[in-house]
C-alpha cells in the first residue's frame, strides 16, 4: 500500500505538490517544512522534498 501512495508524483515533490497531496494551504506547507515536521533540504529559496518524507509525516501523524 505505502509504495503505491502518491505514485503519480515524482520522487521529489514541490510545495504545490504537497498542497495537492495533503489538501492543505501554502502557508501550512511552509510551516510544516520550517518546523521540520516534513523533512526537506533547502537550496537557496527552494525546498527539495523527497516524496518519502511526506509519506513518513503522514505515518507519524496517523499513528
């Protein structure tokens, strides 16, 4: 099941992808990234977010 989760998305996702994946607003996505709740790497002003980190966040929140 988990390996099929978000199968239509690339291995690294954008802020807009996360908005679509989780049905949340841009401000909430940036808050989750800043607080480290969704792990990411920041390069300049851009966030690089592995899709697996979004899945890990959901697992943690649901358990």
